């Protein structure tokens, strides 16, 4: 058992993943700030125009999908490292709902 723990600690792949997780944890904080900004913009748009801003809606959907992919990686649900360590295209794979005005 002790030998197995020592072997796991010495694995480069484990430390590499931890490094990616630390960077992505910082990115999550930035993405959360952006998402709250989008929420406020969409509420303002709904109050002023009666509907969601389609440009902001598209960006919000992609940003939400990006956050989802980061969380999948951080929780060990996937080994696919999200952007900026892979293509941004991962967010295009999700079938996001379309909201009408």
C-alpha cells in the first residue's frame, strides 16, 4: 500500500494534472465574474427591451459550456483538458438551448 502511494506521488501525469487544475481554478474565478456581468446585462436588457440580447446570449451560452467543461475536468469526470490547453471547439459540441425573444 505504501509503495503504491509512493508510486502515485512520483507520477509526472499526476503533477501535470494538478498544475492544470490550479490554472483552471483561477480561470473559473474569472469566468464567474464574466457570467455575473452577462446576467446583469441580460436582466437590464429584459427590463429595457422586454427580451434577451441575442449577442450576449450567444456569448453567455458558450461561456457556460466552457465552465461546464472546466468543471468536468476538475471533478475528474473527463481527462480532456479544456481551453487554453486544447481547442476552444469543445464548447461547440454541446447542444445548447435556443431562447427566443
